[in-house]
């Protein structure tokens, strides 16, 4: 019986995404800052983009945010689940708005997330 209870609890913990139409339990905006070497930034840019296909704050949005934050040249990445947007500060000499969009669209199976309205600020 204990094993069954443990398996049930583990299953609930693994399934963290919400169904469409439910409200998120976690904070909708989670900023990720990755410690990186203090390299001089040649061309600091800020971009925003709309992300379609996210179903949860802690699974989808956090995964995209971590993927972006781990890229060379990205100083800061924030994904807002409720607003379905990403805000990214990056070095334009290392990344482009197109490469950032492709990174987002390539997360998961490559078909789940769609980027639109990508623009530099």
C-alpha cells in the first residue's frame, strides 16, 4: 500500500502542467539569471516576443526561460506565462532575434511552441 501511495504522489509531482483554462499555481513570471563570465558586451539589445503553446508556468515557461538564459550572449531571460511573452537581454554580436526565436521553437518536440511578434526594443 505504501508503494502505491508513493507511486501516486510521484506521478502527481511529475505532472506539473495545467490543463488549458486553469489558472497557474506558480508565479507567472520567473526571472532566471545565470552566472556567466563577465565578458564585455559588444552590442546590448533587448527583445520581446509572443510565445504560443505554453500550458504551465513551472514546466513550459521555466524550461524556455532556462534554455534562453543558458545561451551564450544572453544576459537575462524572463518568460511571463500569463502574458505569453518572453523578454530577453542579449549581446547582438553573439545572438540575433531570429536565433532566439528558433531556440524557443526548438524546445520540447520542436512543434509545441510558436514565436510571433518578435521585436527589438
